């Protein structure tokens, strides 16, 4: 039953995402629809909907624009990330900048950011404050990552700050606003926010591990992209530095060699342990919530994030 | 007296712009402060303040965050524009992308967009709807411009659509929200919105003329940049096409030659007439307002925009 409600909610989110990018400026609409239609896990809007239901919300329509806005922030940053990373494929599709060129990709990303704002505008101020804050943190996280990659200086502490801001903050915002829209009490809102924040950390660590050990066909994107950008494995001690040195040493396909080295170094096992640790924190946060099908779904989500292969 | 109030208001806007870009992520704060400190005419926040005063507003503090947000939208787009145009200087200063590189410039522009949102979040929904709409129009206008420049297809109608969206919409939003914050009636809000919209058109046409005939030292930026991007003179009949052909014909400093051609073609006189026409519309819109020092300032602003040399 709750699965069906979530599914219908996600379909409504999908429709809203497609409707909101409509424009008489063809390239913006085409590029917007291209990235939206290329799919994605839609984890963030799912969190908005589930938090709303777990907090006792009865009218899922209330969380749809917010959940769509959360996914749109993520989508906008993907378009800009792909410019900065020179990525040619994403989710098994050509990237916006590969297809439409850098200028239009930059503008398409900006356009999607304005659509976040349009989706959120009808909500009261406190929601817009949360969304603005999460979006700022996301951009800060991306910037810290680019700066650390450039400096070749990515220790564990820096890595944690980066994934907290670039990923966990938006997860947290989705659940927090979902709970608020259900008029949940302060304690329940915090529990759901802590759950989502830690789920975000777990998700990102697993994502970075998959960049090293994943199967490119299953992932729908090349592996080693993050490594090539000097990031991703940085949950490990001095991982970033090791990467740089490895690249400097090796001339023949350094990324493949380095990935092999990392697989053998034990770095992945350490990262995996950290993912398990943040997953425990997510699970613990849920224990204060009343039992409900939505809570069970949220528990299942932790396992899915931990076990995913793509 | 009103000049002093506006001046103090603009100083408050300036302070807010500088305060809001503070971040522990150095490059975002540094790049943000760099572009803000490089100045600019601050016409848009001035419009927000003047519309508020003309509509009888008594507490200028109410319009400061909104006016700062309006200027921040403009500032964010400048950072991204300079990436797309490969501009090295702006307002006599090095551009963000020339100094920090493309990746950080893209992120810094995104960061400034999130700060728009942060500044506006405390205002009620209707203001956020107006701001989101104006920001979307701006990005659409920029995109239409890039598309027309690429296609070498910039007729007068397209040019009008472009300047309406990329410039006039934000001018209009500033005045509209200023009037609303003063609790003005519908008629007064519309009059101020029409004034600002037409002032925006006038400003942009004059700006495009200055790109051709202006003195680079006075302007603080090289002239001919817009021409080189196949835009700017497009208020003239087939101006864009003429530009393309001219570039194709001339091998030795085509831009200088083309600018000379344009100066001699009568195109600038036609553009000038259009600027005078939109200025008349701006002036007429003000006639329905009660006489006030703020209204007089707004009238003066039209002349300043028409007569400016930089």
C-alpha cells in the first residue's frame, strides 16, 4: 500500500519535472527534458514523500512540488558537473554539454536552478530558507571538492565535509521538509532529518566505492571518472595523494592501474566500513519513530543503498 | 532628501551583498566579493528603492534584501556570461573566470544564484513567484541570444524578445516588488512596472550602442565584444546578418572594420530612435503617479540612461 502511494507520488514528481521545464526556448526545454528523461534513482524525492508519510501526512500532493524541486536541484548540478568534468555520458545517455555544447549546458543548468525556485515559491518562507541553505551547501561541497582535487589534498576530514555538503544536506532537506509538511513535532522532524542526512552519507560513500569497483555497463557511465578528477576514494587515508602520485608515476592508462592499486590497498574495505557506520546511524534515527509501513520502507531504503550495484 | 535616502539604501544593499557571500569556502567568498566590489551602476536596486518610495513606502529597510537579491541575479549572470563569452575584463577588472578558471567561475555563479534565493526566502510567496519568473526570463533571454548569435539570425523581432527577457524583466521585477512592499494599489504597481520595463529596454539598447561607439577607457571594458559575439547591434534591420557577412569578408581586424561600417550605416541612428521611443513610454508611465521627489528621481534616471557614456 505504501509502496503504491510512493510510486504514484514519484510519478507525479516526474510529471511535474517535465511540465516545469516547458519553454518556448527550444534548447532549454529539450536539454531539460533530456536530462530528466534519462532517469536516475529519484532517491531524494522518495525521501520527501516517505518522510511525509512516516510523519502521518495524508495528502501526498502537498509534497510533490517540494520533492520535484529537490530532484531539480540535483539535476541542475549534474548538468554543471558534467561541464566541469568533461563527462560525455551520464546514466547511459549523452550529457547535455556533449550534445548541446558548453554554452547551452551552462544556461540549461541555470534554467533548471530557476525552476527549483519556481517550484518552491508557493511554499512558506521557512521551506524556502531550508532549500536555499541546502542548495548553498551543495554548491560549497562541489567547490571544496574541486579545490581539493586541484590541490591534490584530500584527507578523510575534507572528504567528510565534502560529502556532507554536496550530498547529505539535500537528502536531509527533503526529509525535513516532508516531515514539516505533515505538521510533525520537532522531535520527529529531527529524527527524520538525521536519518536522511546519514542515508545521504551512506549513499555517497557507496557511490564512490562503485566508481572504483563497479561494472561500467551496470552503472551506465564509465568507472574511474571520479578517480580521474582526484576524488571519490578519499574516504581512505591519503587516498587523494596516493592517486596523484600514482598518476605521476604511470604513463600507460594510469587510471586503470590506479584503480587496480586501490582495490588491492584495503582502501575500499575502509570506505565500506564507513558506509556501514553511517547506515547504522540512519537506522538508529528511525527507532524513535512510531512503527509504520513508511518507516519500514525507509529501513529498506538503507539496505538498498548499501547493497546497490549501480 | 530622497537622494540621500536612496544613497543610504544603496549602501545598505552593498553591505548586504558583501555579507551574504561570506563562506568558509574561500574561493566562493573571494570570487563573490571580487565581482561585487568591482562595482556596477546598481541601477536595478535603485529601482527597487525608488519604486518603494514613489509608492509611499516609509521603511526602506524592507526593500533592501529584495533589492540586493535583484542585483545578485544580475551579478550571477555576469559571472556565467563571462565564461561563455571568454571575456577577460569586466568593469575594468579581471573577470572571475580569467582569475579563478572556468570550473570555479561556474560554481561561483551558481553560488551567487543560491544567495539570491537566500535573500528572497524571508519574503512572502508572491514575491518569490515574481523573482523566479524574472530569473527564468533572464536565462531564457540569454539563451535566445546565444542561439541567435550561433545561427547568425538576429532580426529586429528576435532582438526585442531578447532584451525584453534578459534585461527588462528584471528591471520590472525590481520596481514591481518595491511598489508591492509599499502596499501600493494595483494601478500604481502596474505604472511602476511599465516604467521600469521600458527603462530596462532603453538601458539595453543604449548599452548595445555604446558597445559600438563607446570609448573603451570610459566603459572599463573593450568595445566590440558584443559584435564579436554577433549580437548587440541587432536593433537594426538585418544587423546580425550584416555582421556575419562582414566578418566573412574581412580578414584584417574584422571587428574594427565592421564597427566602422556600422557607424556609417545608419544602424546606430535607428537604434537610438528606438531607445528614445522606449524612454517616452517609461516617462508616460510615470505621469499617473502622484508628484514626489522619488518620481522626479525616476524621471531623471531615464535621462541618465539615455545620456550615459559608459
